[in-house]
C-alpha cells in the first residue's frame, strides 16, 4: 500500500501494470520484521525476494484473475502470501511491519536463528571453523570442498564425509544450511575454474565471532576424523604435527550357534579371563579398547570410579567411538572405558588400592527404533529379565528418544500373535506400567537424545564419586565385575531351569509365564507359600496362559493348595481406583464395568496443582497389593533445587541430593511399597524460572540438578519417578496403569 497526501492508507490497485517492485518491497518488509524479532522466516523471505528479482517479465494479474509470470517458490507460505497481495487480500506492508521496514534493525548475531539451533561440534560449526582458520592462517579467503572436509574434521564429532549409507547425515551436509543463511557463498573462481570455491560472507565473519563468544574454547578432537586405513599413520608436512594411527576397532565377536534347550542369556561370549580387569592393570588382549583416564589419583585410601561402556553402544556404525568419546569427555574426574559387558550397557566399578568392587547400578539403553524393531522377538523382555536376575540394587532401563516416534518405526520379524511387539507410545507406557505393577527391581529412565543420555551418565557418575568421597560404601557390591557377571549368568540359568521344571507337568505357555515373573524355583515357591491355600489357585491368573492351571503349578512347585488339578474359575476382577478430587475430575467417569472410580477427598490434599490415586484389584476372596500414584507439578522440584542451591555454594551432587530429599519430605509418609511419582511439566517449570531471572550461581546448576534429583528420588527416596509434559499424558499413564493392573496384578492378599 501507499500513503497519499491526506495521510490515508489504501491498497494498491489490482489493475496496475506490474507487481514486481511491490512484491520486492513486501519481501523486504518481511525480512526486516522477522530479523527484528529473531525469526528464521527471515531467510524464507530473502529467498523469495531473490526469486522475484530474477524475474525479467512483468508479474501481472489478468482481468480473469489469473496471475502470470509469478515464479514458483519452494516455500508454500511465501507463495500463498505474495499471491494474496496481488489479489488484494493482504497488504503489501502490514501495520505491524511498518516500523521495522522504515528503520531496519541492526543484526544481533548473538540472537541469530541459526546460532540458536546450531549444534556444538556439528557440521556447520566445523565448516565455519575451517574457513575462519584458513583466513587467519594462510590469508586465502576461499577453500575447496576437499580442503574443508579435511580441515573441519578435527572440529566435528561425526564424520564429515560419511559413507554410502550415512552421507545425508554427515557433517558436510550442513553446508546447505550455511548457504541458505548467507553465511557462506559458493561459486566457480578464477584460480581453478573447474572447482567450486567456498568463502565466508561479511555476515559469516560476524556470525563466527558470535559463535566463538558462545563457545569460546573450541576443542580440536583428533579422534573424531575421517575414517581411513587402520594401521597407517597420517603424517603431515610439519614434523611437530604427526597424528598417531587410530585405535583399531573391536573385532566382531563370532556368533555362537544356539542349542536347543539352552537359555539365550548363556550364549553370550564370555568376557575376559579372571586375570583381566577393566582398569587395565593386567589386560593386554586386543579385544578390549584402551581406557581414557581422566583422573590418575594414586591415593590408595580413595575410591577411584570408572564408568564401563559396552563396546556395542554407538550412534552409528560409521563412527563407533563417537558416543563413547562424548561420554568420556563429560565425566570430569571419573574415568571411562569401553568393555564388552555381558549384562547391561553401562556399569560402574570402583577401585581402592587392590580392592575392586561393582556399584549396585546398571543401565540398559534402548533407542526407540531399536526397542520397537526388535520387540516382536522379545529381545527387550529377555534383557529386562537379565536385569532382574543380576541381583543389583538399582538396575535401570533407559529409553532414549521421543516416544511419539514409536508408531513410525518398523517392527521386524513380527509373526501372528507376537504378544511382546511394541507399535506405539501406548505400548511403551504399558511396558513401564507392567514393571511398576509387578514390583520389578528395574526402574525406567527417559532421555530425549544421545546428548541427554551422556549428560545423565555424567551426572550419575559425579554423584557416585561424591558419595564415595563421603565414605558411603553402601553403594558398593561385595564382588568385582567378573564375579558379578558369573552371578548374573547363574541367575539367568536359574530362571531357565524354573521354566524347564514346570514344563514337565504344566503347559509350556504357563511355565513360560511363571518364569517371566519369577527368577528361580525358590523365589516362586516362597511367593506362593506366603499366600493362603485358597488364594494359591488363582495366584497365577495374572497371565492368561496360567488361567485354570493354578493347581498344576502349585503341585510342580511343591506347595499344597486347596485342591489339585485344574483350579476353579475365580470371580471377575475389578480395579478399584480411589482418587483425590483433582484427579477424579481429570480422569472423568469410568467407561468400563471392570473399573470402579471413587472420590476420596481425604486421600490427599490437592494443593498447588498436585493430585493422587490408589489402585487395587479385587475379587470376592482376594485382592492385590496397593499401588500409589502421586502427580505433582515440576515446579515443586525446581523450587527445591533453587532453595538448595541458594543455601550454600556447594558442588552440584550435594545440591541435587538435598533437593531430592526436600521434595520427598513434601510427599506422603505412610505409603504402599509400590509408589510412583509423576512430575508434570518439569521443562516448562525450568523455563519459567529462567525467564524470571535467577542468581548467577544458581542458573548453571538448575537443569542438571533437576535431572539428577529426579533420578535420586528413586535411588535415595524409594519413589519411582516419571516425567510428563502435559496433564493429559499423566492421565493417560494412570489409565494405562489401571488397565495393566486389572489384567496382570497378582492377587496375593485376602479381602
């Protein structure tokens, strides 16, 4: 639009001869506006402006309404808005963009949209560092592609070139974003007309300055470089720049042919001999990778901690060591080593002089695609069983990734009737609920990506080191890694033997269902003996395969029941859910006759956004153990972290530990053994506190302390902890717990 002398504002006439200049002005106004608010749409309108300027013919609207000579833009949003301007449906310069278009704001590169989402030591970072290094070193303003990939590799944690399968995810792929944001230009030069030259623009130079202010100490990582021949050293021109040959990759362990009737856990190749140690004291076998020692304390009275990372844990096969190096670089005073673990993916060992002990913590990592893809074969079920039978105090299943992406992942080798197959986030919720309901020793951790996983492992390692420094030897197991693996293998064999013994008198499906819940013959017998003879017949009805075979299972376990043979069918199960007023309103009316939802105001004081529920499954003669679910806002934990950090300027593990205990003090004291705490909106609470402004000493500790404290609520305070972003997700998980409890709870108590 334009402004006549009387000050009125009108839309341009649709009958004007050409729209080229007006569309260019519309693009310029939107570029200035989005640059002022720090939006990445600025670059969409820059490309649209370039496309309009490249049109030599007049862009016109015919009387029929057809628009001619309008270029076809890649962005549909820009295309539709420019066409709406020509039709008179949108102003050329909207009122909110007037000020920015008349007085274009200066560029604040510290708030550049690309810098906000740029990955540290990613492809874009490495390319810019290589170009800047070239300009400062040789003074040449341009580089060729091969030179950039060679010089940028030390600044990048992934391969710059990739291979045939990972080329789209390599570091060089980020050059397209640099070109789109006008930080780098490419073109054929006069020096070498046949090769493309890349150089930094004026905006690119200013962007690099802001990038170095954000990450002031770029680390040159010589380990993360383009893969090449294994044993050949790469020698450069100068004598002082000789890089050692890369460490040879771990040889692939030959697969063992499975034998009928042998438990799959026992087929895992044995780890090093008893004389070998992950600390590297006596090990010289090429199968074990070298240890990255970050702390070399020789004080024999001090416990030295080491994190063991399974050699099969990686981000992708092209760079098998990148994930380990990211973890090792974030551990601080704790050392890390790659080791072929038979059970779990991450474990901790401690050493004091000649004494070496395992810590009672082990983690099994599962990416969403891996969890879903192998679920039909029941791989995750067997790994969870191994975690249970390893007899460590705190085994964890770590689920990495966005649960919503589970529905888009393929399930391999799925056959009809595959009960363990996972297809969606709802199936993963039911898996987590099943672990909680069955009283499994396995807890669940969730991380957003590999970086979050590395940070969480670093936080846990720091807390373990701090507790050992405080003299807390309760974290330690009275056995070393070798003895632990032997004990865990024996536990896995005991589970298999339980199934084999039951198969002699019971159906195979019923025997497998009992062995899935119990780790040994003695464990199943002890649980059964704790029940009355009347309850033993229906005890195993938590699985459909055992329904009607309670007498046979009792006889196989050597426990007397009310009668032998087939058990009489029990009465129908009903899930009784007692909810506080707030949760009662959120859950709504029960839609199934098998669920009875009752309001119980005295259950919990629904103050400050919290609510509570108790779940119990009953029949006419028996009932299950109570389950307690407590939903609290994430701001409770954030406030506890802030108070703990403000009281004293101490180390991060101490602050997180104090915050976990402070939050636990606000929770119910007399609770059932199985209790679950759901933190709602923790990320939103963190962002809200950051926007309010915090002291400089508190701000860096806020996020890591909150993440660590949520895990310590389980480790230290006995509360299973789960995080949800929205109230609806929390209610969905409560419904999942009720649904799984209705079918799979063991009725061990009398009414």
